[in-house]
C-alpha cells in the first residue's frame, strides 16, 4: 500500500512516499523548493525582462510570491490576475486592485496578448510530482491515498482580523475534537472558509485516491510525537518553528492542554522562553500574544508543567528551530544556548524535515479507517522490514 504525503511550507515542499512494505526510514522522499518560492523566481525573471504577467489558477501560499508580485508592479510592469489567483495576495479583491494589480475574469484573461507571460498558481502539483517519481522508476498509479498539508488563515469576513479569525478556528476545532488530527479533513469535508485547503483539493487533478488535507503546523507537531523518545513522555510541549508561523502545543494524558501561535519573525530566544514558561505554568494570556502581533493563546489545563526539571519537557521541530541554539538529539547530550528549557530536537524516523509528512500519515489513519491498521503498524515499528530491492 502506498500513500503520497506532501507538506508544503514557505521555504520547501517536503514529499514522502509511504510504502507499507518498507520500514519508514527506507521510504522515498524529496525536499524541494516550495511552490511559492518557484513562483517567486518566475516573477523575478519576468520583472528582470520587463514582461507583463498574468497570474491564473487557484489561491496558494503567499509570502515570497506576494513580495515578487508587489515588486513587479512597483517596477512599472503590467500584472493581471484572475480572481482565485488574486486571493493569494488578499481575500479582498478591492485591496488587490489597490496594489496596482488588474483583476480580470477568465474570459478576458484568455484574450490577453501572447506577450503576457502566464503563471499558474497552485500549491499542489500532482502531475509534476508524479512525473518526478516516474523519472526514478517509481510509479504513483497505485496510491491508496494522498495527504497534503498547507497553512491556512481562512477567509475572514470583512472587518474581522485574519489573526483572530485563524485563532477562533483553532479554538473551535479543539472544542469539537481534542486531538491534533482534528486539523485534517477529507477533501469533501473541508469547510468553505478554509480557502487554501479548498484550493488544494480543487487543484488535485490526476489524483484517483482519497485525498486528505491538513493544516501544516499541527501536522508537524503530530509528526514530532512519533519520535520514540517523545512518545515515551506523557506530558510535554511541542513547538513547531516555521519560517512564518510558530505554533506550540502543550500535550498531556487528555491530549491538548493549551497552545499559542505567533509570527516567527517577531520572536527571539528571550521572548520565546518567556512564552513557553507561561504556557507551562498555565498563565499565558491570549491578549499577550495577540497584542504583540501574534494569533493568540489558549489554556485548558492550569496544572503547571515543570520545564527543565525532568528528562525533558520541551520538544522542538521546524526549519527555524535554530532559535534554541544547537540543541540535542538525546536527553543525555544537552548542548544548547537555552539550558534551562532543556529542549529536545525531535527526529521522527531519523528525519526532522519530513515531520509533517509523518503527521499526515498519522492523520490519514484517523480519517481513513480502511487504511488505519496498516499505517499505524508502520508508525509503531511493526512491518515486513524489507528493503527497496526486496519489493
């Protein structure tokens, strides 16, 4: 049984092909530039040439692609966008127009001159991934499922803060289902307000298998819980230091005990340590995060979680984890610039970069009961223990 997992971030897209016949360490994987980085480079090249652009396709991750778009317009070159692609820049299309971008319908877009360079906006490009694996002799024609992770603020109504809207969503999901896989959906069940997840489902052409789509930060946290050292710890805090967003979950016997979400660029090590200690004590306030430019905080369990007093309590993952210093891979080897927190850098199945992919696998087992037994057996080290040349 094969499951394709794709964790799409700001810097990279991390791709892991699960094969139930193999130990997870032997699964095939790619770490490639993220789709927004690819679009960023394409727009930069068009700006350098002074070429007019059309952005079409669906809503995708912004950041680098949005910066390049703004730079293209500021340089004085024409830029058109169809409505769905334009929402990559802002859900409010009037604001997109105010940036100097002309939002046009699909029919008008089809009649633009051939001198206009057309760029297709999408986070998930199954066709290209399929072709890439095929170049290495690996077929994706027999997939049992596909699971994709992206970050989604959600489409906030006019006058509502994107940050508050996002955090209200996190709070509601935990109230509905207190587990990390609550942030994953089968494609047909994605709420309308999660426009980026919806866009991934809409762009999944060629996928002839159940499709699961999940918020990327909880996927990375869930993947980190599969590190065997982390799994043995009943109560812990796990923090995902993403390129744009930082999300920390406090986990215990009853599952989620609290969390906070902030913008990584607004955090340094002293501020991070302060927030984590407050989360551990159960004293962190939503307003302290929100008023500082973050998303917010929730506390469900006020019993203090002692940091640095046990083997370890703080688990770190994510591409910006260097904020904690060198860290350690085993509790006995602590070399860190923040010794009081005693951070442990999770490496599920030997690879931090694809923690989100392993989290996607775990979530898929929760959402697709027909696959659950086989996937969970692999995640817990049970299986055939074959190597690639045996299959």
